[in-house]
């Protein structure tokens, strides 16, 4: 069901995914699979559908609005996360709905769910039930704490708090800082896709699928663990240093007269380049700053010296001076500016999305597929489940072979 020959060369073309996910983490995983070429069939409850459909803001005939005003207003969250997916409605609590689900599973390569742990099994649609229908299926569960831990629902801010990530940001003595992007919600689905693709590769050898189990807490905590916090504490190094990383000093964000810059001058040539850019090359011979270890030991004083220089100058001058010395530097940009960087736009790492019926004067830019292939492409089918069950007839007829009487009976029973 792709929309053009240019999409026929995507790496996952031919794989069928049954998407039981909702909100953000699960839909982001299946969005990645869709952009890599898989046919993703998004399953929603006939009444209500994905929670993301109710996320403000909305886009429609009146432009961008905080509150939905018209039936055809679409949540921008849904517009971005449901791209390239074919939407069907199924009530999995009914025998008729589960029968259709297992017909889909029989045709599928992959099933992805992000219910609270144990919910899929209680509904009778979990891995063991799917395996009985299709032993080749790869069944992925993305949950807060793992498929065997029934501690309850987990949201991004809860996982940021439990993982320690929230405590790594911010100034000493100040409150923890929530990472501005939903890091747990975005990181766990990336690991889920890695797990799915690894299981598909193993299926080539064994002929059978398996259960892939990823927890949001485990995914984010594994990232936090890349730093050895116990060792730093034993050495007397602070865990929280705000805008900079003092164990690598000078490394971090510094103030300018009209903004902020990120600077990396860890190694000796870079540090001396920084001092030259500051017009203070003698700092390279100062006993406090003349080697990497002493710069780290005197990081607070060094950072104050750098800020004293940079905060007096416009951002562009600071960037120009550091670039002239080949010191890595970048302005700290607003996300709106970052998303239209010509480099990420050209590589389709960010993409424009639009309402299928109404134009918007706002550039609605969202995530693309940030992977380039030498022998393949990425991109999304021209599909979007605007309404719940948007593609019921097409999927049930073309993929499952149902006739009109069978589809009508399912509607009458409330199963779809």
C-alpha cells in the first residue's frame, strides 16, 4: 500500500506490523517502523481511540487552536505520530473483535503494544495467544517497568524521576530539572525498534519469532549509568554542575550579552585556542589552567573567567572568535530554529506535516527518520487514520479477504 515507486526501496518494505500502541512511546516506535517501510496497521478502540487524539493543540479550518472547535480538527500529536499508518477499529474485549485481531496476527510479522504490563494477556491478545496463531510473529511489549512488573502506569516524568536523569541536570543546591523533551518516552521506543529488528534477524535463522520486552525505566537508567556516579562521588566530584561538565572543563554552556553558546575545549590545543580567542593566551601558562587535570581541579574559577569574557560580547562575536581558533562552538538555539536547520531538512530528519484538508500558515515541522542508507530510502505511506477506523474496509477486505457481509456483521456487533 505504498504511495509511490520511490518508497518501494525502504528497508522494511513487505513487513506487516499490528500496532496496538497509544499515547507517545509506542506510537513513536511504530512510526519509525512505518518510515522504514513496514505496513503499520494501527488498531484503536471503536469509541475513543488513541489518547493522542485529544492532545492540544489542534489544527483545522481555523488554523492552530488550543481547543478543538470542529469535528475535523486534528490533534497535531496524532497528525505527527499516526503518519503512514493504516487505521482500523477493533473492540478487543469482544469475541468478534479478538477473532479479527488474530486474523490480522496471522498475516503479521510484528505486533507492538504498550499497555500497562499484563493487560494484553488479560485481554487474551498477548504473546502466547499470538504465538499460537503465528509462531513467526515478533511481539514487542513496551512498558514502564517491564512486562513482568505490574507496578502500574508510568509516564515520562515518573521515569525521569526514578531513573536519576532528573537529578543530573540543574545547579547544585537547586531543585531537580525535568529534561525538556520526553526523554523516556522517546528513548524506550528506539530500543524497542532495535529489539524488533534483532528478533527479525534471528527469525531468519530460526524460523520463529519471540517476545521483545523493553522497559522505559531500564532504557533511561541505562543511559544515566554511562557516567560512573559512585566513582565521581568517591573522588569528591559534584554530580550536578549546571550548565557545564566540570570534570571535562572547559565544557558546557557560557553566557553572552544576547544569548548562550556551547563550547568544548577539553584537550590542550582546544583550551589554548579558547584562551587565544579570549585575548588571554597567558592563561595557558597559568598554574591553575596549564594542563587538563589542573583545569578540572580549578573548573569553577576557569568557568567564571570564561563567562567574564563572553558575557560582555554579542553571541556572533564569541562564535566568530572561537571558530577562528578551531574551537568547537555553537549557539544555543530555540527548537523552532533548530528544526529548520537546512542540514536536517535536507536529510529529512525533520519533516513538514499538514492537515489533509486545510492549509496552515505555520510550518508544522516534526520528526523524520534520522537514518541515511546507501541502498535504500525512508519515507511514509500516504496514509493517516483521520477518523477512528479510517481504513477498516480496505484492510479487512484487501488483507483479510472479508466480504461486505462479514464487515457489516462486525459493525452490527459493535466489534469494529
